[in-house]
């Protein structure tokens, strides 16, 4: 299929910019073809729990257990093999072979077995010449491998990024784009394209200069349906804190909400419900946060031995409904301090979501003002349903929250018709430093996020950015300076801003980009650390940087 237009209207008010579309000008990317994967995948993968200790019996036992214990019927309908399923060498005709000791009946047989149990079949490969485990990679065999997988009944391929080296004068980032772009072309030409899970961004995460990471994230939504963007979740046998690992990947995900749209999902990695290093509240938080993100819910655990408590939260219908919401918005930060993260998003039926995480080590009580959720206090009463216990609050000014250490609560808030308006509201923060834009009198600064109302902003459909703490004031450009001014009802361009998929906030009047340091406008650069910002969910992306 060939592209008919370079600027396409997408669900949720997003625009695919001409610059982004030009990355792969010949094919339709996933955000242009959301019907391939309209909601994030749910299922099982062996890696975090078993790594290379995989075999046919593990997958048949897993399928049997998920079909009988309710997980399949709850939506977990994918079973994916990870690395180390292969033979050491390709066949004489170049095709991949499975390890016949691990899979004595063969992968076509396994694919058919999974299908009869009501599951889709997914598999793993690598963009390099070898996989991370040292098995044959797909470099120079992409089309053959894709067609081989399809003949085995596979409809989902995870392509890792080990053993990729810059070639032909390309930079390493360009090499990944070239290889994953080729995978995109191969899959797009198939009669039934495979779902494409990309691991490229993970190989650029964690560096002090994040320009390459941001650049890779710019093109992965065009190439595939989901992307692993950061470090692996802690494996079952790994050293370290499982909770710290979850929080690390949670943190990365909060930096990337602008990329997510129906058909493409940010992937913060697996759910690990049987990890012995997690408390019950930490397990539930892991699940609730991923559901609030509309992230993939891929379990990596020994499914037949999951406890009743684990089964109960993994099967929570209300949270799964949030995860699978067709709007596909990712929850974003409305407020953050040293202990609490408060996140919000909208749902397809107009409801508003509130998720509160206690990162601290003591029980916390707090009140969340409804204005922080983009709602109005004047004459409105809202219904807030606790998605864990089903309890209901009627609220008109704030939502009362009490959380144990490392616990998370999620409220689904229904809006009366007369009070259904929502303004995207939350933090404007630098995704490299983590500092929050802070209002103070007529000036603005970047400061450590402290949970104060002065750090919460509303972004209107006309492009104005207004602090909750200073009614009637708007963020404005004054030459190269940035300050607060009385909002100009005539629509001054100095008070209008555009927000691009690159994370740049550009002033309409000057064309300069908001820059951290002393707050100022500078020439928009190539996704510099100082110029990439996270904004509230629901903010419309503009064309250009």
C-alpha cells in the first residue's frame, strides 16, 4: 500500500506531521493503520520469568492454564516466544529452524495448538546477524523470516536490537532506522501483516544526551505497533530490586506520552506477578500503572502457579477496560512531589481517569483538587469509582486519597453532561532534567517538582498555556524572554504555543522553542535535552518542530 497523503488526521485529535511521515514515504505505518492493533496487546511471554529455559511444554501448560483460569477470557489472548527458541544454524535454504529438542512437535504444531485453545501466536527475532542469545538473527533474511513465521501461524513478531552495527556510512541511529524501516516494508507487503514489536529505542535509552533516543522514538510509531523504549524489567533470577526496576521503566514511560496513539503503544515491558521480591501492593501498582498507560499487558510468570490474589488483580475487569480503551491516551503527570505521582487521562466515553501512586515508604493521605484533573469546580458534582474495590465518592471539590507505601489507586470519574468539558491539565516538565515549569507572580522558572499548584498548567485548544495558580494569566513570549502576562482575549500570537511530536514547545509569534536554563526562547534545535517537554494528555500535536 502506498501513501496517499503526508498529513493525515488521526484519532484523538493528533496529527502525523509531514516530517514524521517522510521517514517512510512509501508505506503506511501503524498509526495510519490502527486497525492492525487498535488496543494494546495482552498475553504471555517467557523471557522475564524463564529467559532461555523455554520448551514446548512450558507453552502448552501456559495455554492450558490461561484457558482454564480465566486469563484468556479476561483478554490475555497472546502467547509469545522470546529468544533461544531457534536451532544454532539456518537450514540449507536459509530459513530458520526451531530447536527440535525444545520443540519436538515443531512450531507449526505449537501454533495450531495455541489456536485451538483460543490464542494468537507470537515470536522473537533480532535486527542483527545474531540474537541477544547468540542465535541466528534476521539481518538480510527479513522477508524470508517474516513469511516463514506466517506459515507457522505467527501473527506477531518482536524484533530485538542486539548485534546491530553502523554500516555504509550511517550513524548507529540511522542504521537502526534503516533496518527497522526495512522490516516495516517487508511486513507491510504481506497479505496479512504481522504485528511489529520494536526494540530499537531501548538501545538508546539511559544516555546523558538523549537526542538519539528521542530521534528513534520519533520514527518507531510509523514503523510498528509497539516499541520497547527502555531497560528490561528485572528477570526472576536477577540481582537487584524488582520494585526499583518497575519504577525505572515507569519513569521512562512518563517521558513518552506524546508518541502514543491508537495503533501504536509505548511498551514499558512485562508484568512480573510472581516475582518473589514484590509485595502485594507493589504487584497491584505495577498492573494499575501499566493499565493507566494503556500499555501492553504481557505477563511473564509461571502461569499455572499464580496465586488467587495475583489472578484477582490481573483479571480486574475495570482496569483492563481502561487499558483497552479505544482512545488509547496514555496517562500523564498532573502533579509530582517527592512521594506522590498524580496522573490523569481521558477515556473514550468522556470519563476522566485519576491514578495516584505512593512512591514513598510511609502511608500518605491527600486531597486531589478536581481542577488538577482539568475539571471545573463551579456547580458540578462528579462520581468517582475506585477501580480496585468498587467504592464510590461524590465529589465537587476534591478526591480524598489514602495510600500505603508503594500502593496505587485508580478512580474512573464520570462527568455530568453539563460539566463534561475537560481542559488538558498537568505538568510541563523537561524530560531530561525532570524539572517542572513553575509560575511565580509574572515570572516563570524551572524547579524541582514539588506538588504545588504553581506547577500545574492548563493547555487550551487555542494554544495558550495558563497556570492554575494565577487566574487570567498566560505564558507569553517577550522577545527571547518567557513570562506571564494577562491573557489577551484578542488571541495574541505571543501567547500561543504549538507542541510537536519532538517534544518542542514553539511560540507562534517568535518561532523560538522553550528552553530550560534560565527560561528563555532559543532557536529550535535537534531535540536537545533542554528543549524536550512532557505535557498533559489530550494536548493536540502540531505540525513541525
